[in-house]
C-alpha cells in the first residue's frame, strides 16, 4: 500500500560547542503528547514555512552546501537555511544572525527581527538529509545543518526566550548523547558528526536516507565542485 501522508520539507540545526576540547551538541526533549517523536531527545528543527523562502539573509550557506541542497530538492537553499535559523530561534531562543534591522518581518519572524539581527546562514554546513519512513503520522524531508556555537549572537547557555516545544534544553557531550532516548536517525547523524570532527568545512559527501516505499535507499549527495571549497 502506498503511503499517502504528505511529505513536508524540513530543516534541523545541530549546534556544536567546544569542538577541539569536549564537543557537545544542543538537544531538547519533545513532549510526551507530541504527534511526532514523542518524548525523544532531538535537535531543534521543523517544517519549512511558506514565508521562509523570502526571508533576507545576511549571507547564504557556502557554495558547496548550496549545490548539495539544490540536488533533487523542491525547496530552495535559502528557504531551508532560513527555516533552520527560525526553528533554532523558536525552540531555543538562540540567534544565528548578524546585526541589522529589517522592516515588515512576516509572522513567525517578528520575534527574531526584534532582537536587531538579520538571519545569517554563512555558518551553516549541510551534513545530512533524511526522509521519514512510510507509515508515520507525519513525514518530513529533513535537511540537517551543523553550526558552531561560536557563531551565535546570543549567550549559548540562555534559553529563557525559547518556546515550550522542547523541554530540558541542554548541551550534551557528544560521547554521552547516545545514552538519551533518541530517534534512530538522530543516532546516525551523531555518528556522522563524530566521524567528521577533525575535518573543517563540508563533508566529502552528504548522506541521504531516502526511505522509499519499497526499500530504504541511501545515497550520497556530492553536488557540483565549485572553485570555492567552502
């Protein structure tokens, strides 16, 4: 039977702290009553909103990441990057942006705009893509971005402006994260991050868990090879 659940584009952001000493990632727990992944520890993220495609970015992701985001995608790199930054703001109160004012911010972005920042995607690195397996109540085509905590315009330990979608927000040492109650795909992403800790810039290729109806196909997105390796 074909799964008729609508597939929505989504973006997730993995914040990494203290890469060279004791690497840790920012995670929170979804509520027990959530329709999607209840009680699981996850990274901040969610569906792309219609307004995200028109959000002005102080800077886009690097050319390698943009090329890979475009590969086999209906959503634009700008929309995906903006969604990741918006979800980070909504779920953690953290700002990934550069100082600047922008008028007429659309609904969902007004709180971010009020901080006096414009979203800045230059520090985002596209590292993973996965489609929710068939049969789930909600299905997403999710792109995972990695960003360094040093790129934040806010105090990385201040979550007072976060909405209540994620509980127990905290920095989890990378070597202890798997002790939490995690979705399978989150475990895979953590393994990818650990394997690439010593390599600056985008990975050689980006894993894409397609989770097709008839087979769980895994491919790797390479994108074109731009002259600028960033």
